[in-house]
């Protein structure tokens, strides 16, 4: 197996740009500055000419059409199968808005869109140029004290962090992948400075320690954040949290060998077409409960925010969506790739479906809302005013698990 890596600065060069990450009118105003630069990081896996490309960026989300455009251009230029391209984000709530075509606040900038997408496509070429024979080692550990279950104080979500390092023929590490499951946000909606936030700053500090920057892959993080662990919502807290997380990740022992080899992929789909009239009725009932004080929500979310979220969706006449996701295997490494936010319960189920080393890649190749367990509905901001009906996350997870088991069974029989 050969592995190549790349890192590019994707900070806007224009003086006037807008932030993305909170639906607040404040962000109709240009950003006030750059606290720290944002980046994209990439890995290219090559097994006898069969390649997988993985990239994540310090952004909130990719619209489906943008992810598809990047994948299509990579396929045209380099011949990598579209099913073997993963374009993800760290889910940075204080990132740049200018590439996003349909966000409610701020402005779209075609020039920045072209710069961003071309940079990500060029990352493939950089990876190709430094491809080298590599072996992989991994370690994982449950890390606490910095993030946890955001809806159930005192409980963990998926706090296990996986670290994979790639070593050259001289046994020198040159690239890495970090898979964790938490929202990449410390700063709140009042912040108006660009920052890589939790993932970006942790990556930067790991790079300072290691001499190379890991690809930060966010897993099943729909119900996980630092909401109940933070000591503030300012840059001092961001520095404290990212310093602590970088130290904790650096301390994870990476000694077990990870066999990389044959590449296989199973692409899946799932359609969600809720009854709009029933959903609108549920939204109106929810608004009434909130106004009457009969709905208690985890996280002390202001009633005004919940009502706005519900009433905004009453103006929408259609909620149908078709999701595409995949199970991708590279030897003993397995990726579960999903274009949305999965609850940690689903991430656990995927990991248990196989004895391979698992990377849950949420927020990848597009974005389609929150997917939390049925029993969570009506209890949290994520599930109230969510056009994804209760039970859909379970159906999608069942498809992931079934595919994972079938792929393992097929590999044993071969």
C-alpha cells in the first residue's frame, strides 16, 4: 500500500467574507477578522493502482451539489472511482460561508467557490506526487473531560478517539488520521472572527508536535459536544480545550499494526419522504407546547430559537430527500461514510458490526440533517423541527450493519 498526503490553506483572501455556522442575522455582516487560518487535509491510498481519496476541511458542511462537483472533477482528472472519494468537513461553526450557495445569512462568492473547489481537486495531485510505500499503526482510547453527551449531562457519547499513523520505509511517521465524534465548536454565535475552532486548532497543535497534520474525521457526533464540559465560550477556552485534547491524542499509544490492502466499496441509498401535512401538524403542536411551557428540552435552548426553527419549516411544502452513503474497506480498515449527523448509538452499532478497525465518517459527501435514536425525539434541539422522522436513523444503521457483515462474509469465503 502507498499513501500520500496534502494540506492546503483555504482561508479567504478577500477582506470581506462571511461566517457560516449559526443561523443568526448577525452573520449578514462581514467577518471582523481572522483569528486563525482554516485548512483542508487529505490522504490518498493506492493499492496496485486502485485508489481511495479522503479529504476533510475546516468547514461547516458541504451541499450535495458541491461535494458531487468535486468528486466528478477528481474522477475526470485522475480516474479515481467516485465511490472511493470521501469529501468531508470538521463541522466548524465559525468557518467561511462564501462557498455555500443556499445558506440563509451572508453572501455567496463565486470566486471563493472556484478557489475552494480547485484547491481540493489539486490536493489529489499533491498526494500523488508524494505517494510512498507505507505501513499503518493505530491506537484508540476513550478521552473524557473535554466533550460528552450534549443532551444528557454527566453521560458520555462516543468518546473513543482513534489515531492511525502512517510510516515510511524507514519507520518514520509522515501522515495520520484522527477519528473522533464531537461537534467542532467552542465559540458561540456572537463570534465574528474566522477560526478552525475545536478540530482546526487541535489539528494545528498536533501538527506542531508531530511535524505533519492529521486528517480530522468527525464520526457519529449528533449528540456530542463540549456543551456540558466547557469553561467558557471564548478563545481562551478554545486554547485550553484544544491544548488538552492535543495532549490527550498525542498520548494515545499507536503500536498495533493495521493491515492495509484490497479496496472494496458498497454504496447504499435511503429515501425519506415524510407526510408533509402530518409533519406540519406536529410542528404546530410542538410550538404550542413550547409556548405553554409544556416541553422541556435538553441544553436549556431558548424557547424563541425552538419556535423559530419550527415556524421556518412550516413554510416548506416538500421534505423529500434521497441519501447516498457507503461502506468502504481498505484491507483491515473500514469506513462508514454518511452525509449527515448520526447519533452516537448508531456509531457504536457500526463499530460492533465488524472486527475491522472502523472510521465513522459523518458530514461527508453532502449534508442531510440530524439522525438520532427514536427515543431521543422531542427531547433535544436536534430532534425538534427535524424533517427526518423518528426511526429513520435506525433504518439507515441497519443497512450499514447488514452491508458491513455481508462484506466480511464475502471476504471470508474468498
